[in-house]
């Protein structure tokens, strides 16, 4: 493949430029990242290492594991200092040093729903074998797994915990060493900062109603009043602590408090798939950006836009507008601003930049023409559109957008079709009579099964260029398809209802059933078990087809599934009776209040960048992190046992390293050095430093992948994302349904997923 002329330099260039901030620019420079290699392993756990975290000075590393131990490691000596037998009865998911305590206080959260505080000074003078100490504080307020802890810089008195019970709680060490008090229930603890048990949304237009099982939370380093949470739906939520009501108990279900902003890529905001949820959310070091890592999806970069800055906001109606041809068909002329707005700056170095961009575009067009290396063709376009957006003229930008859209439609990775629609819309804003943009928009809508809308765009392109064979062929193909669909409808109508559905019910997707079952926690008065919640008043049966047919590389949304999975979901009579009793008295619930007041959908912040190549399916604790104080690079673990590093600005893959025999979950950068700690299913922690003798794009460990293997790895990951859509059941659902029959087919829905 041709070598792309990218903007990477080396440290010598930085030194020659003078006046640099070494901490920000040298800690994670691309020339150092390319030399990252596996330096050593830290051994001391007997189970999966689910979380690693550095202290503020970078001198210590803390880790939590399935073995129930909290380990403290020395960074300088690379040795185990303490191994605390935590007393947790289930997997430890999160551990943190409490700030401003001389690193003597550490806190942990686990699958047993508990948060425990330990004082390391009690281990003074003990050996590694004498590791059992009583917790300094024990908080048993949550009713489900604690998945994430957050601490505030400069605050030694508080820690915040996010749980799958739908609450974010604030634990103040000054108010007591245990919670709830003796003889009280967990529902009486008045430490709930966010009650999101009625906070989940299936789409942006929906009112929040269902339980939002929290998976992750973070506090901004620069504006600690800002909280970011993510959970069992597609929307991350930004909250301002100063605008929240006082701490409450969870004895009553309350309407979820309003957030400052919802954050979600536009193309994910209307899906509502049960399998789509966030596994990790985090602020950038400067607090201006956030990363969202989705299960069964990619990693996305968003602007916080707290003060109403430059972030792109959208409403629920904007999704359909992207696919509406009316705005473009009404104005069939080249915009007069073409080449005048946002054009190149008149500087001496602009010419060389434009020439470089044109060379990159040629590489992308060659990939499209030859039908190979779509990945590198898209990265070449990313370099032009994201790396030099202010320096290129509009015509070059338009051509690059159209080429990238065509490459997306050829590559067909997950949601590439939606990226193509974005590019086509932007190209049509530059040149409304762009035949290429109209043609590619038509193809994208065909891939989404929206043939009528696709015909409108294809017809518009044909009107502009009647002699363009590809456009004429596209129009004929769409018309033929629509005619076949209409004929099939007629045949079905003539045949009558010879294939009636059992019980006269409509066919429901497995996503619909799982979503309703997992989020059926209708708000009710009074304390009761979370697991009594369900909307089902009678037995429900469904059939689900389960094996993907056709080419695995085709667009996921058009895949047909075969086989059958019969589920029977039943509510006991006693639960129905108790619910009826509970619901018949007391003050109005949040549900009834919502029915009285029409819901006004909020706006959401759209994505700025997408990072692809990894696979996030098997675990729900997979992290995405900013690397370095400048946060110019993004990293994530993967189910393929590797971890990935991308350039934040362009989304370009910089490095891929083999970090685990099975799955890499955690990636945490050292506060000041070019050092990264990773962990996963293995019972060791890997330390990575820029010590490789030769820089490379992809390498790692003793048996890291060669450069030629990168496409094989990431394409395999994309196939896994496509194949595993809807096939891993939420663990909470397994506690509430009974599997009656699993007939022939390739689906194994109860496959073991770590953590």
C-alpha cells in the first residue's frame, strides 16, 4: 500500500519549535506511542483484574480483582506492597485512592453491592501474608452491583458510587462508618444524589420511565461540580451537582432529575436496542470533552458544551431530517458560497498543505476504485477532513466527503452506513446539485431498507445527470424492488391469514421483550424488592430467529436471522396481588405525573469523532481512556485480547498491542510518564513503556501482531460485532425468566461473559 503523508513529526521537531510545554506534548507524543511495548507483568492476583488506577502522584497503582483482594503496587520498584483481603463476597469492580489522605485511604466497590473503605496505615509493619484488616467504613446502601466509584480532587471526605440499582450515592466519611444504621433498611439511607430508577430512555423522544442500571460515572477534574453517568441505555447524562435537589433516601421512587445535557451519537438515539448500553464514560483531562464506550458498538468522542459552545446539538426530529430529500430537492443549484467560505487561508504553507490533502484524496480514490484497503482509504480522508478542515477549499472538502461516504458504503462495518449519510448531507450543503452525494445517499438508504426515500434521492440525481449510467441503474433497481415488495403484499393479501400468529399477538423482537422485561420497573410507592418489578400480567411466548445468513460482511441491519428460541416469561400471582395493593394507595407516582404533563423531549449533543477497530461485547466494564495530560490520544481494550490507541483529532489508529490472552478491559495512563497499565481476564497487570527499539504502528508483547495483520484483526472484530448482535442476554434478566426450550440453531444465549 502507498505510504500516506500524515502530520506526525518527532521530538526533534518539537525541540526545534522552542517554547513547548514538555509535560503536555512529550508525555504522549506519537513517536513515543509507536515505541510502546510490554515491559513487565505485575503478578499477585488469582482472578480477573477488573480495575486499575494510579494515585495522584503516579507513585502507586491500585487494583481490584475477582479474587476479592485489593492490591497496592509500587511504580518505582514494580513490586507488590500490600494485598488486602477485602471481605467482599463477590467480584471487585472498582478501586480508588481517596485524595489528600497521603494515599492511606482506599475504597472499593463490588458485585456484593457494598462499598468498603480501608486504612492502609493499619498494615504498617505487617508482611504480605498478614493482609486481613477490617474496613474503616462499610456502606451497604445499594441493592445491586456497584460498578464504578468516583472521587473528587482535593476532597478527602467523600466518595460517590454508581450501581446497577439505578442510584448514584454520595458517601461522606464524616457522617458515619456504616450505612445503613443498625436495624434500618438500605432504602432509608439518605445519601442518594441521583435516583435514576425511572431514568432510562429507549429513544431521545421517549420520556424517561424505566430503571437506568448505572455502569459508570466520572467527575470533571477542572469543574468538579459536573458529574457524568452512563448506564443501560444509549444516553450519557451530564449533571451539575449545584442544580440537584438535596440528598434523599430511595423509599419512594421520584421522577429523575433534569440533566444539563444528554450525550449520544445521533444515529444511536432512535434505536432503542436492548443490547445497546454504555460500559464506560470519562471526562478529558481539561474537562472539555468526554468519551463514551458502548457495548456492541464503538467508542465516541463528544464535546461537553456546558457553556453553550461549539458542540453539535440535535433533537429527536433531526434524525429523520437527515434522510429527508426535501431540503436538497427544493434548491437545485450550486451554492454561491462555494469556494468563498471556510476557504484556505492565504499563507505560504497552505499550498503545500492542499497538495498533501490532494495526494491523500488520490490514495482514498484508488482504494475505492480497486476495491481494497477501504480502512486506509477512510483514514486518508479522515486526515484531510479532520486534520486540515480549516485549510482546504470547499470543493476539495466536498470531494473528500463523497469519497469517504462511498468507502463507508463499501466497507459496511457497523454503522458505517450512518457515517455515510452524515458525509452525504454535509457534501450536499456544500454543493446541493452534487450527483455523487445524491447517489451515495440513495445507496445508504437502500442499505437501511428505506427504498422509497432512496428512490427520491436517486431520481434527483438522474434529473441532474440523465446520462449517468450508474444513477440510471440505481433508479431502475429501486423501482424493481419496490414493485416486488408491492406484489408480495398483494399475494399475502390474497392468501388471507393462513399463517396466523399464536394467540393473535404481533411478532415482537427479542430486543423489545428483553428491554421491556429489564426496564419494567414501574414507579410505585413504598419499599419493595427491585426484582418484583415487571409489566407482565400473563405468560408470554415468542419465537426468535437466531443465526445470521448471507455474507457476514454485509450491513448488520439487513441481516436475516434463523432458528428459534422459545421464551416463557411469567409473573406469580402473589406479585400481582402485592403490586395491586401497593398501587392502590398513597400519593401519585412519577408515572401518573408524567401522564398528566406532556413530555417535552430534550436536545442531545452529537458525536464529534468515532473510534473503530476494537470489539466490546463480552464484558460490561470495558474502559475507554484519554492518554496523557493533553488527552490527544484515546485508548480502549478489546475482546480480541488487544488494546487500541487512536489519534483523537482524526480517529486514526496509531497502535494496536496484544495485552491479554482473552480480553483487555482496563487501560489507564500514568499521570505524568509515557507509561500505561492494562488489565483484563488474565490475573496479571501489564505495564507498557516506549522501550521498543523500532517504532511501529501495530506491535506488542513477545508475540504482537505484524503490520500486515492489522486489517485481519479489526475486520474480525467487526464481524464479531455484527454476529453477536442481540445474542448475549443481560445477567439481570437471567434471574427473572425461565428457559423452557432451546431448539435447533446456533445461538447460545447463556454464554459465559466475564464480569
